[in-house]
């Protein structure tokens, strides 16, 4: 063994140090939390569900019940069929769910469990009882990141729930927003409502993971996309799918619906910044046949006005940016509008498309002044940041230790935000979300300059 | 009485005091689909070894296990902080097919040369055995090459419960013990076991012992150091807190090195004092130790008593629910809460033993609910039924409390405030008072109704 392993260079096999990603079952769990009355069920060890629950609870500050099939030693030897069925039965008994989203883990995938077969057997055994739709998504954590788990779960849900049939044609649109905050989801719904566009948004955890105080006990927190609406997704007038990276992947819910049901799919970048948001609103104008409501024209006008007012604070500011690839691309698009240089664009994802997407936004700067890193961990990011010395770090909470060590101010966006109280209420999308990002970033830059000046200006 | 549905298979792990016979089922694998609050074997190992600050902790497996345990605990170090890093072999699909040994080997060599740790712990996660990796052999090869102890921790998530993870951690640590130089260690010396230095607790406790004239050879594992652990067999006594996690190690040290152990707790004035007195009594041949102990206890209590009495006036009569990892902590919490005039109406643990639950039963008032390996629905149900005003637990229990409109106190490893010792008791009392007395509760329902659940409209659809 020893001689064999010594052959390869050590560089090829370095450890991941402070990962800038999470595992696929987390993304899938998040999607299932965005379906009304649904319970996520992880097919694997107890720790998978508990760790993911704790991670999500610390961000959303809401109850997050995720069930598990609780593998034991003999389960790993004889297969997880029995445990999965017991879990399904107990979930039905305790929660009376309207859907169970079953995501596999590295363990059940490695032993080769045939989950679809187990689910068919379960349905057969319980055919005389009320059984919730069972959605299965394959999410081994050795494949992709939490983002892949997220998109795969959206696709698996649509694939498994959508039915052909005579639905009343309400002319709705499907919207697949990607992994954004509850505030973002609420804002998207507000926009669609103002355009009078009926919609099926998947997932929608705007209420389930950012609920109000309860007046009565909720077994499954209320809110979420209804199973009924998902069922109709093949009948939609069109689909909207956010994410420049996602649009380049072979598979997505929007693409599947186009192939299978001829539902036209509009692939858009995350609507951050004027340009990407304009594209989003143009599509909404087409889909609704209505002009953009004044409310949003005014939001847009104020945003541009603030761009102008604040542009000198932003111009030539060097920012290190990290997070999920689509978030990084979305933020970089916004930065390209206001003169910020995203000197580092890093992600733990590794679709292979990140560099091209950033190059599209900054055609002349790539390699000279912008460094793009995918498959990166926080040690890679920190050493690049140390090298580049940016004015600002923009990303999730996990970069705080680095920001602190290097004395660089930081603006928190995305997921996870474990060290602030407003993770669910942070807005990133649309004119309003961009306005908040612009203000937070400008203020942070001003604050830093103010604090590090020896004069103590009160007038900036 | 709330109508939140319970699972029949769980009934034997729920006990209401007064309803004999008492025959609590415990120590078994969590029921599939029950949404247990427990984690896994890996979690058990990780929490025990985590605070060893000058060791490398490499998690062998796909990325999740390492990502979710990166720098989440409040275990402080007075020096190196290698424990706050998250290292993973981050196995990918090709590794699952071809095996992860090469990756593990090179990752270890690379990390050890970069960080120069005193030892390395290699945690096996779920799939490691299944893909056929011989972690023991890789550790041995790396140990020989680098000259530091490289210890496999057999912590595959599914191979038992969190308790088995504690055991795996103890076994890994035990292989370090007996290797260091014990010359110069006083006859009046102890190891502190099962104290994780959350918010600096181990430093406080260590200072009590030092003032008593007792040498602390090692703390396992708070602010832990490999070299201290290696020479810990030179101590005369093991003083074990968090007995659920560390009794196994204490037993092994007793068996192999003949070191006796006592079980203690540092939560609450009563238990902290008892711990110090018990240790002093062990070294009774030196009467000066007992004298110093009496003085320390007197001074420490005096320093906090007045404020504690003030707080007691404001919180007495309140009702608390506690759900913690180990049952031993529950005992202390019941006493500490009683000191403040707070009644415990629900007490549960993730990993208690039959014997622990017997003690718990004896300690609790009539009609108290005792739970083993509970889930969020059971906890909610009984919090509502018993009209608790306060929940003491960990991060996963916090939203339960808040959604039900009651106060919460974090008593798990994620917290940043020391709750052990005398000052810890004061911190605890302050936190209890602060959460209970916050004006925010005026806007939440006093006692949440769960009536609609019984009407079959559990979820608004």
C-alpha cells in the first residue's frame, strides 16, 4: 500500500480546509422545507439530519424538523429498505404530511440502496391508507455541493409531482428562484402579484422558515408551495429560472418542463443589479401583457439615483466575493454596474462555468485584475485575499474569521449567516434588494474609511 | 392537555413520575422517522476530542461532517487553535469508487507538515469502512513517517449511538496516555475529565484546584494539550464530569494505571462545592487542602450569593423544561434551578442510562415528565402541557421554546458563556432571569393553544 500511495504528488491530495460549501442533502432539505405540509426525510445516519437541522436553525432561527431513516450497523449490511419504510410510517403518524421529500446520503448511496423500489413497496403496502406523495432525490454528499442538492430536489419534485391532466388554465408561471432568502422570496411574490401573474414558486420557504409568532401549535409550520400547484406546473404559461450557472447545466426543472410539457423557459441571471433585474421585469411584462407597475419604476429610479449619488464611494473599490456560483455571478453583475472590482470571485462549487460567466461580465479584466476560483475552500480564499488585499469582503458568515484576521471590513450576504439576527430578512434581489446591497456596501466602505481616518470626520 | 400525536414505539421512553412501574427504555438506536434530537456516533467523538487544541482533527469522508462541525463550539484555548479549523478529505465520487486511502495519506502528510500538530485524530465517517479504506493502516504509515501519534477514531455515524462515539474518542485518547514523562508530578494531583472549557470554564475550575493546593495534570479535553494527556497517568485521581462521555476513559485508566476516579459536576453551587470537597476528602492526608477548600467555597459563594438571592426573588415559582445531552447534567440543573426556586416539570436527555433515569426519577417532583431520546414534537407537547416558562437545552431546542413563547437558556457546547463553577451559576441565573423577564413576552400568547390539532386540522392547507 505504502509504495502505491507514495507515487502521487501530495499536492494532488490536499485536504479541504474550512470548506466553502455544504453537502447535497442540506440543499435538498431546504427545498422540501419550501413545500406546504412537507417533511424532508434523509435516508442515512441520524447525524445527517441533526447536523443539517442545527445548521439551518442557526441561520433561519425557526424550527426545522428533518426526519431520518436512522441507519444502524445491520442496516448498512442488509440495506435500508426496512428503516426507510418505518421512517415513512412514523412520519405519517406524527405529522400527517402532504409530501415527504426523501433525500439520500452518502451512506445509502454507497451501499447501493434502491430507494425508488423501496418507495414502490411502501406505496403498495399502504395502498389502503392515506399516503402523501413521496419524492425521491439522489443526493450523495460526495457529488456536488448543497447547490446541486438544491437544484436536484427542485427537479425531482417537479418530475415526480407534475401530472398531465385537465387543469383549469389559470395562465400561471412557474418560478424557480434558486437558493435565496425568505425576504427575497416574499419580494418575488409581491412583484408577481403586482403584475397580476398567478405563479407556482418552488421552493417557497418564505413563511415556513421565516414565520411569525405562533398562536397555536404547528406540527409543520404553515406556508410553502402547495402540492396542488406543483402538480399543475406542466400546464404553466411559462417558467422563469434564475441562475446563469444553472442555465448551463444539462438538467433543471425549467428545462425538463420545456422538454416534457413544452412550457417555455426563461433562463435569467439572479436579478441583482439594474441590468439583470431589467431583464427579469421585461419577461414579466411579456408574460403579463402589462407594463411594469409604477412602484417598481420608482424603485428603479431611486436605485439609479443612489448609484449616481454614491458612485464615488464605490469606484475602484476592490471586493473579494465568495459563495454559491450563481450568487457570485449575480453579485459580480451588480458590481460591474457600479465600478466595483470583484478582484476575487470564489466558490466551493465546481460547475466549470464560473470563469466564463465572470469573463462575460468583465471581458478585459480577467486574470489581470480578477481572480476566479472554483472548488475553493476558505484557506484558498484567505490566501488569495491576503495576496490581493481587497477593500471589502462580501460573502456569508463563514468568512468572518478571515476578515477579522486580515482587518478587512465585511458585508454579509447569502447563506449561512450564523452571526447576525436578520439572515431571513436580508434582501438581495430586484431593485429593492439591490438598493439594500448598494446601501450596505457603500455604508460599510464609508464607515471603514471614517473609522480609520485620524481626523474623525462626521461629514463624509 | 395537548393532542400532539406521539408514536407508540416511543412510549417506553417517556415516563410521568407517579405512574409506576418505572421501566424506562434507553440506550437504544433512535427510532427511524421520529425526528430525534440526537446526532450520531461521529458527533459523539467530535465533541469529546474537539477541544484538544494542538492536535490535528481530520475528518475522513465526504464534506458534510466536517462542514457542519467547523468552529461551532465555545471551547476556548489559551494557546494553539488548530481545533477551530475544519479539515476534511472531502471524498468525491472517484474516491468512493477507487477508495480514499491515498487521499487520506497525502492529506495527512500535507497537513502535518503544514501545521506541525502534536498528534492527529482521523475520524472515520459513514462510508469509510464501506468503501474499504483501512484507516488504521494509513494512520500507522503516517505515524511512522511523521513521528507523531496518528490515531484513528472509529466514528462511523451509523455504528451505534452518540455514546459509542464517546467511547471511540476515549479509546483514541487512551492510546496517548502512558506515553509521557510523569516525573515531577505531585502526589496531590488530578486529571479533570469531561470538562470542555466552554467560555473558559476549565480555567475557572482549574484555578479552584490550584488554590486548594492540587496539581492539575491534564484537562480532558478543555483547552487540551496532547503532551498533558500523554502524562495524565501520573495523576493520583481522575475527577470526571460529563460522566456519560468520559467514564469509559476513567474506567480504562483505573484498570491499566490503577487511577481511581470520582464523578462530579460543576453546575450549581451545591454540586461545585461538593466536587471540591470530594476531591479534598480524597487527599485527606493533607488537612490543609480541606481547609483551603472550605475557604475557597466560602469566598466564592459569598461573592455571588447576594445577587443570586436578588434573582431568586424575581424568578421563583417559574417552571422549567430541561433537555440535555447527558443525564448527569440534568441532575445538576434540577438542583441549580431549585436553588433559584424554579420547578422542573420536564427533564430529558439524549443519552441517559437506566441508572441515570432512576436517579432523575427520585429527584423530580410528582408528575414531572422524564424523556429519553425525545423529539421536537414530544418536547413541545409536554412543554405545553406542563406550562413551562423556560426551556434549557441546545440550539435545536431553542426554536421550540421561542415558537411556544417561552424563555430559553443555551446549556450546550455552542454557548459562549461559562455556566460552570460559582461564577457560572451566577451567569446561569442571570441568563434565566433575563430570558424570563424580557418584555417581549407581552406580545406572545401566554400558553399556546394546541386545540386545533385534536380537530384534525394540524396544518393549515
